[in-house]
């Protein structure tokens, strides 16, 4: 099920469709099933795909999602992935990522 969600979300990232990403999250968070979804893993895959695609609006939305939806423990676990996002982006966006995204997750 995780793979299907990631596949659908990647399609929305490629379309730069934040509304459908929000709807997808609402749909899967309200699903009542015995299978537990691995939200951090799904988030990581979607975030890396957005970085590869250079979708800055999606990255900003995902950063807001990171701070709003994940607890402190999950944020600490996911924090290590953000520097890698800079290196998989196209060179045209790395300066933006370095100045706008990485300062948000750096420890003080």
C-alpha cells in the first residue's frame, strides 16, 4: 500500500498539484484498515522526488507538513535527509535550497 501511495503522490509532484497531495493525505489519514502506513517513509520518498523534479512549491508545502504533522521524535529522525535533498536537485535550485530550506532544519 505504501508503494501505491508513493506512486500516486509522485504523479502529483510531477504535475505540481499541491491540492491533490493535500487530498491524498486526508484520504490516507482517514482510512480505517489494519495495515499501518509508514508516513515518514512515504514523506521521504515524496520529498526526494520533489527535489529531483525541482518543484520548489511542493518542497515548501512538504516543509510545512514536516513541521505541522510530525512529532518531535519523527522530525529528529527525518532531519538527516534534508542535506541530501540539496545534492539531488538540479544545480539551478541548489542555492535556493541552501538559503531557504536548510536553515529551517539546522540545529541550533
